[in-house]
């Protein structure tokens, strides 16, 4: 059985040269000849908070001949890979309970509403979204046989705890089931170890030992749950299911010939994690300053994970809808939320922030372009979906959302265009994306917000 | 010193009721055929009180706390160890202080305390973290000969490896699962040992058993099977070991100690009186003080103080590391007030002393402490009123370089009075005003009281926050702003002790006298102790505890004990 190499046997490529970046074609693993492995597309979600100054985001020109807005200038040289969209509305937020920030987060990838619940959102008390997120459905379809069905990576998350709640509808994008948030990973070193080392140590002896242990553990959950009342039985069964999910990761071949990347000493430097204290406006520079470095590591590892076929679905989340982080490297002392409206809307600062997030998106696309797979860049077999939970931050507007796709999913999407819809529900975009990945339904999330697959992607 | 003794010293004439309560309970339980708080022949017909009738005894009342409504135990879901509890448990079980749960994903629950049993994450990521933590803990515990010997409790060389493995499973298993193991549990663990031993060595096989235990439901969850209650088919009574776990996690946030497990083995945790006796012993352990400090950090939201950063240009007195010292000041004050001072909620809110070391005294401009150690400092009632006039909480409830009276007022209204007004309409853009030249902060918020759309909610908040305007954005006292004297007067409304106040001290005294504040504090302890957000079915329990809290003079240690003296502590509803 193939094993993922453990840290002790870091490969350094032909001739002992360390694999820095860009990732060279020679290091991409030659997989077993399988049309499936090379033609299966990938899906990646990229989130940045709070919408933007739409006048500097919106392109100008025509569908096939356009210029990007000034706040997206880092992407101008890559626009042939982009499918920029205007005119989509987060209609799903017209129902449910909660502040637009929270309803937007909840509905973005689930197409579902937030119900009433116990989490204070500063616009009502909500529960978690009533749907499973799109990436999880796609993962089931295209990534279920890999080491990881999906990867959820976040930087500077949560940007603040709200009312002492670390995980809540305002910062949750990914749902494994209705009402069930998926925790993102925050620590680059831990992400690296999880991706490139084997949980059970990797040797046959350790593998056998682990199996004995996990068999006994699973046995305890099964036996005990049969003695319990309904509530506790469900709890233990859910836990048992989690253990089985973990086991799948142990038995899947994980990029056996994949070269483990050398990400340098930065992997172990302080990273931009989250703040579990503080409340609104609590500035935490020790978590803000490492954001650029942490983001690069996470993006690098997500690309490597895709290239190594460790997964085909991933999410990269920058902060959350509270957007309580500052940007000291941009000379912006106030929090992102502060510039959105806490101390008066600041279009200039918001545009600068957008430009920075665009430069990170450009870096990510460059990395996906550098990896060659069967004579084409990895980006060509990928679909990247840049999302945000508002359009206009100063008014919490959720019409004409600033959304875009990148890549072409093996020709199933035709980028290099600017599409203008006349007020379609974004649920229809989620339908179109699921169709790209071979999920044939013409609804997604809450059916009343669907009218059919959004046209124009191909 | 036992709580009862300390109380006797402090309260003189009031000492009697505490002891009477214990004696009456002991008598009552002897008479009630050893069924604890269940009254036999209860009225279950329509219109009668619920399954647990009000106390029938005189003097100290019936078993436990006097109940004037039906405190009906609900379904009590199995509680999984929180990150804090996991860390404390592996510390007590293995002597491991590495706090592995810091790497676990955060709890999902909606209460302040992160221990809501009804909101659990079952992600693969969490399971991997349990696996990794178990592996690391087992490696450390068996990696060195001395460690291993301490863990085993037997010598494999002398008694033979297999025999020692069996001894280990029984002895260590009992501590880890918090009760003696059943035969099938022992067999399963020895099965792991037997499967792993041939291809490895003794320490590795023992480590494999340990890894199994640390991921098992009996370790990670506090499963309560309970036993049927003959005269109450809808209820289950927790067994002695299950009660022991409830006690240790309530009072220590960790596993039972050997003494508690012995008491459980002797079946001496079946009545409220027995529970009270054990709880009293446990309250005197330093772990109870640690747990209470953790509770206050969550309930009063003071956790962020230690990482506070303030602009040194605007606040030259703010030295790096000050946040850590201020966090210590508030923590030491709360700890002292509860355990060595008067012990009451009133003291937490109105005491006129605090704790400082030399660096803090310099910051505050107070003479006195001269070293790195913290000393008690008397500030007088005009200057200080409990933890809310300390710089840490006030600096936290500010916005950078400006005070934030709305946030400060909201804290009092929401976290001290448990009466938060609804948030502003989501269509409203909330922009704190920049003070204009010559305008005080209070003046700049005038629209809140002048505009009828704002006033309804803001009259509940702003006046409370203005009371603290005599403290700036780093929590230091100030008398003037923009060349004008600061006006800290206002009126407390919407409580049972409404009225005027001149300053923060008077406000806090008024707040401390309200029934709302008492019930709010009790609610926090109930949510923390029972691992659930208060819902209508919990209201009777909260009201009962609040009445008891008042009866005992708002004594915090006694309140903690009272949490064990209501029926939901020993009973839970059947969950088919």
C-alpha cells in the first residue's frame, strides 16, 4: 500500500535540490495511468470579508473585452482566467433570522437560511445554516476516495469572538450537514503534518497497532451507545462516524510519490490564528501581523495538496464577517470592520484592502498556473470561487454581489469574460457550479430561491 | 478550613442555619427510606405540585434546598470534556501538564462557557486531534522507565507482564473511566494489549491500551446511565460514581480524586446530605479556587485583559506587559473576595480594595507596593467599587483611545443584570461619534437620549456607561474632559431597585442590591455548572437557587454548594 512519506524522509528532488517555489514540473507525481485522475477537476473556495467598494471593483467594457476595476488591478494580467460576475443577489438572506453579515455567511455556500437560535448576531439571535455547503457535495462526488474529501484552511479566524462564542453563524462558511459547522485549520505546521505525514506513523507495525486501537475504540462506542437513551445514542453514533471518517484518511493512498514540499522555517513561526477573547474592536496585532506569511503558507499547501492528489476540494478563508483584523503592513491601523462603517465608511481604505486580497488571489492563481499536469496548468482543471458575504459594506447590501470564478474545470467553464445578470439569485450560480462537477440537480439549497442553473458559464 | 467553619467565624449568629440544614437533611434522608430527595407518595395528579414536593421539614427545611416550585429534572445529555476539562483531566490522570487540548477545534456551544452538551462537533479534524493527543500522552507516560513504573502500579518483572497488564487495566482504567470497569471493558482493553504485545514490547503494548482508553467514550464523555426510580418511572437516579463525576467536574473541572472514588465505592453519594458533605470537602481544595477563577473569567469576560494593547503615544503610562498585570489584579481580587474576604457577590461589585504590585501602583499613581509581589491596597469607596472600577475591565470595555460608554453600559445591563436590550436594527449604521472639540464623550452621545428612535433602548445602557466616564480608555481615573468636569450621574431603570446614582460606586451598589443581579449571577453558575443554556424548563431551578442565594447572604461558595442540592443534580429524565 502506498504511504505518505513522513517528515523524516523529506524528498528534495532531483540532484538534491530543495523544492522551493515555484513547484517544478518534474516534482509533480506521475500517477498511475488513469484518465480519471488527470481529468477530474478541482474546486476551491476563496473567501474575503465584507464586500467592497463596488465602484472600484466593477469592470468596464464588454463581455469579452473588459478591464477590471482599479481595486482588482493585481488581477488585470490574469483576467483571461477570470469569469467576473455582476447582478447576482443573495436572495436567500431575505429570509431567516440574523444580521446580514451572518445570514450572508450562512447562505453563501449553502443557499440556505439561518433559523432562529441562540447565537447573538447583532441583528437577531440565529442558529447555524439549515443546509450542507456546496463544497461538501462536490467533495462527495469527486474527492471521496482521496486522503481528504476536502480541506478547510483559515487565516486570522475567528477575527473576534462575539459574545464569548468562538464558532458562530457569523464566521462559519462550511457545513458538513445542516446546522453542523466544519472547523477550519489555522496552524500551518499542523496543516503540513496532517497533509504530508501519516497519522498512524506510516510503518506497517504502527499501522497494525493503530488498527487494533481504533477497532477497540469503535467497539466501545457501538456497545455503549446501544445502552443509552435516544439523545446520547445519537451523540455516540455521530462520534463513531467521525472516527470512521478519520480512518478513511489512514487507508487512502496519499500521494505516495508526492514530494513533500520544503516550506522553510516560516512553517514554524508565529501564525495569524484567531482571537477567542475581546469582543468587537479588540485589536490583536500579534495575530494580524503574520497574516501575509500565514496566507502564503496556506495557499502553497493547498496547491501542493491538489497537485499531490491528497484532495480535490478546498476552502481558503481570510478572517470572517466580523472582519476585526487590522492591516499593519498596509499602514491601516483601524480594523477592516472599522473602515466598513464602525467609524464611518472609508472607500479608500476598503479599496486598498480589496487590492491586497486581490494580490493574494493573484498569487494563488499564479501557483495554480505553475503546476503542470499532463501538459496543462493545474488552474485549467480547477474552478476557484471567490466569495464574500456582502456587496456594499456601508449599507450591508447583498444585491449585485462581487463574485468571480477562475479557472476552467477542464473546459467546462469558459473564463476570460465579464457576465452581467439582471438580478438573479445566487442559488442559481451554486446550481450551475454543482452541474459543472457532475451533480445534475437543478436546485441547490432552498428551492424557492432557485430558478434553474445560471446560464453563461460555458 | 471547612466552609461551614469559616462561615461560623464570620457570620456568628448566622452559623446555625448552615449546620441545621445539614442535620435536618441527614434526618430526613434517614426517614425517607434512603431515596434522597424523592418524596414518597407524592401528588402526581393534575393540579398538584410536580414530582418533587416542597420541603416538609421545619428548621433547615427538607433535603437540600427549599423548593417552592417543581424543580423537575430534564433530559441531561452526556457531556463531553471541554478543552479545559480535557487538559485538567490528563493533568490529574497522568501528571501531564502539556495541555494538548489547546490544539483541538474550539467548542461550538452558544453559552459563554463553551460547555453546552447539546452542541458538539464531530468533525474528522477533532477525531484526529483526539488520536494525536492520545498518542503523544501515551508516549510520554510510557517513554521512560520511572514514568512507566508510576503508571503501572506493579512491576512486570516481578509479577509477570500479563499479570501486570491486567492490574494496570483495572487500576488505571478505574481512574480513567471514573468507575470500576465492567468485565467486557477489561477484556477489550486486554485484547488490545494482547494484539499489540507480540510484535512490539511491553511499554508499547501498555501505550496502546492507554491510547485506547483516552479515545474511548467512557473517558471523553460523562455518560450517565442512571438507575430506574421505582415510584417515578419518568426519572433515573444517577449512581454513586456518576454523582462523583458530577461533583468533581462541577467543583474542580476535572476527574474525581481517590477519596471521592472511595466514597462512591462505599455508596455514600446517594442523598443530598451525603453529596453536601463531600462537596464541602472538595470546595476546600485549591482546585475549586482555580475552577472558580476560570468561571469568573468567562462570566465577566475578563480573559482579554492579558492581551490588551494600547497606543503608547496617547497613553504614555501604558507599558508593555501591563495587560498581564491588570489581568492578575482582577483575578486576585475576585479570588480573594470569594475565598478569604466576605465571600459575597456584593463584595465582588462594591469592595473598596484591590491588589497591586509596584509596577501597577506606578501605573495607577498609588503609593504602597514596592516589589513584584501583589499586595492588598485599600482605595476607599469613593475610588473603588469592586472589579468594575479596576483598569483591566474598563480598558477592555473601551475602543482604542476612547472610552465606550455604550459597551460599558451594555456589560452592566447584559452580564451583571442579564437583561440585554435587543441589538440596533440591522439597517442602522452604528457609528460611534468622534468627540468634537470642547465636547465631552457624554455630550457627544446626546442623540441617543434626544432621538426617540434611540432613547427606548439607550436609556437602559448609556447612563450606566456614563457612570464610568470618570475612568479613561486605559481605566485610569479622570475628573475632567475637554476642560469640563465629568458628569457621572444618572438613573438606573428597569430593575427592582431603580433610582439615581452620582457615580460608578453608587451605581454598582444599586446594581448589587437588585434581585436581577442576584438571579443573573446564579444563572451564570447554573449554565456553567449544568452545561446548558437556561431555557423555560430551567427557570424553576434558577429561581430556587436564586432564592437560596439570597437566603444565605449572597455567599458565593455556598451558592456553588447549593448547585448540588437541587433535584437535577441527582436525577435526570428518562430519554427513550
